[in-house]
C-alpha cells in the first residue's frame, strides 16, 4: 500500500522513502501529473484576472445606493409656499404609509421641491422605489405648471479634485472665467461632470419708479407675474413619429437681465406695447448672502470634478491638472488657478502601498525559501502571490466591486496570508524529496498530506471574515467588500497551492546540491543554514516544547 512514512525516531519530521511508485488516484494526483491541465488553470486565472482588473472601475471611496428614495418635482416660478401646498403635501400623503418607509422629510425651494424618504434597514430598496413611483404617478392634483416628477435612489457622489480660481477681481469676472473653464473641462473626454461652487445664485434686480407704475396703471405684482410667465419652460406633450415619441417643451426661460428688456407688460389703447426695459432699470447681480469663498485671502470660485461611470479618479485628476497648467499661461497676473483636495492622490498612495508590500513579500519569500529550501521551489511558491491576486479579480469582476480604498485595504490584509498554504505544501514537498522520493511522488504525497489541515486553516480564516457580510445598513454596504476580497484571494490561493503548485514542483529534477564550482558557495550557505536550523529545533525548541506540554498546568 502506498502511504507516506512516519517521522524518524529522533523526532525529525522528515519523511523517509517508502517506494518510488507515484500515486495516481484522486484529483490532486491527476492535476500534479498533468502539467498541461495545471498550466491551463494557471493561464485562465492570470489572463482572466488581468482582463477582470482592466474592466474593474476605480474610485477613491465606494459608490453605492443610500437607503433613501428622493422624489424631485420642478415647479417653475412657484414660491416655496406654493411648492409645499401644491407638490410636497400631496407626495407626503401618498408615500408615508408605504411598507419599508421609516421617515419622510421634505424641502421646498423657489421653483422646486424634494421629498426624502428614508428606508428601514431591512427594507427592499428596489421594491420601495417601485412602490413610491406607483404612488407618485397616481397623484392627479399637481399644478399644471409642474413638471414630471423624478423618483430615484439617492447615491453618494464622490468628488475627485477641485480647481480654484482666485484673485483681486470682482465676483462676476471670476464667475465668468470659471464658467469658461467648466465648459473647457467638459470638452475633455476624461471629464464628464464638473460643478461650479462657491458662487451665490444669480439674481436679476428690477427697479421701477413709482411714477412709471402710476403712468401705465401697473403694480409691482403685475410686473412680477409677467416676469414669472416669461421665464417658464413647460412640457407641451409629445408627437408620435416613425422613430418613436418626441417630447415637446415650450422654452421661454429668461435668465439674464438683457433677456428681460423686451418683455411685454401690456398693450396701450393705441396698440403700442409697454416693455419692461422702457419703464424699469434691470441689473444682473447675485443674491445677498453672508457666505463667501476665499483662497489665500482672496475672493475665489471653485470647480469640482466628479467621477462618473467607469471613469478613473486618476484620469479625471490628471485631466484637471493638465488644464490648470494650460490655463495659468492664459490668465492675468492678478488671477491664479490652483488644484485643491485631490482625492485621487489617496488612491495612488494606497495602490503604491499595496504594490510595495506585495513586492517586499515576494522578495522575502524567495530569499528565505531559497536559503532554507531550494531556489526553484522558492520561485514557484512566490508565484502564488500574483496568481492569487489576479485570480481574485477574475472572480470578483462579475460582482461589480471596484478598486477603492476599502478593497485595497482588504488586499493588503491578505498579503500576510496568501502564500502560507503554498509555503507549507512546498516545504513538505522539499522534505519528501530530501528523503529520496522522486519529485512527482513527493509533490503528490505533500499535497495529500497537507490538504485537510490547510483547508481547515483557510476555512478558519474565512469564518473570521464571513460575519462582515451580515452588517446591516449603510456600513454593511461598505464592510461587505472586505470579506468578499479576502475570501476570494484565500480560495484562489488554496486552489493554486493544490492544483497548480504540485505540478510545477513535481516536474523538476531531483534535488542535488553542487559541491564544486561557482554554485558550491550558495549550496554550502544553504547547508549551513539548514544544519543551524536543525540544531535549533532539536537542541532548543523540542526540549522546551516537551517541557511545556509535560508541565502544562504550571
């Protein structure tokens, strides 16, 4: 019968030769004996992992749906009170009693209103979203001027980088320059979303002398109504065509003062028209506010770029920085442009940390195993690090996980565990070869002997991380990425150690240390280290371990 041997009487764990016949039964033996199958599996993990990594989106922090449904309705020209009475109260009444709804909050602004519907922790967000849409669609009391409601799950947006324009100029000049810069950035293929911040809302001030009002029989209320009517953008139904329905909108929205100059207020008895510009002074300006933006003590406006879709934070940041360099040469001396709050740098640093640690671990594994065991064995064992990491991308790519701060942290955590199983299998193979077994036989015996303990060791680690799958709420959507990455890396490492590594170790030559020539020096160093380690184990470690077990109650 073909079984591994017992340890020798001196307490050494080095197996001796039983026979030279190579075991053939079982998946481990079949994979070790068929290098084509093992190499094909390795090829699938590596190539599939590379393709998966290239398709995986990058972001600084993970983007996910919040437990919040948002209903937004535009009501052009309406005051906050009108928005509340005509829009918000009707929506609140419909959605407040739905299953899965925890709390409802509303916000009324001039011309628009939003209803934020907070969900219970165990609620099905998609189902609640569908229920809210159905209830909102059933509302028939919205004002005619109100636009179509939008219902969506709230998402946490993550900015990438900000571009700041500052200088000793009036706000209007900085605003115009920032708007030009925003449009220029949006022309870049790497940038999709840029928002202007740090600027008060634009306002149009209209001053009408009392005498003019009395002359034409007008009041300020009359003028306000005509301005509101002349600044609307309303839906006007649809037109069915061969290519589908075309939505029609009546766009008559005036945003600037000069656009209001020719607004007709009323006609006279003679047929003439009274226009706003004839009786009023119209000025463009900003709403009064006690908030303003300063940068280095000077007035400033800010452009913030966001990552959208599969855009990478590094590509967005690089595009903004390149435009900032170009813009510096075009601005007056008293206006400066700077980049600020570059979150992509955090992602770069975390990726660099992962690569440095992986490289250091790779070198340490190769050096230590080469000193204590064998250079060829060290090479194949250390190869388990990149194979395990790439293989995890092959597994994780279909799940939609991204490369972000959380997943990179999980990869760094696994660096200390990923090659443990490969080292144990490699060392056991070395021990069987050192005892005189053929490499193929040694690899199969080592894989069989270590399969159960290593599998249970991996399962223990998986059990430690698995509870993070069940963390509820928003934090659970973040923490779920850690066990997903750790478990996938450990499982791929286990597969590589038992289905790929034995084939590589088993097809090598018998281990013979050269005793002469240039290669004799490393061999002598290796023998010296091995003898020193054996002396430490037999002379120090084993007596201490036996004494600790014997006097375990002390």
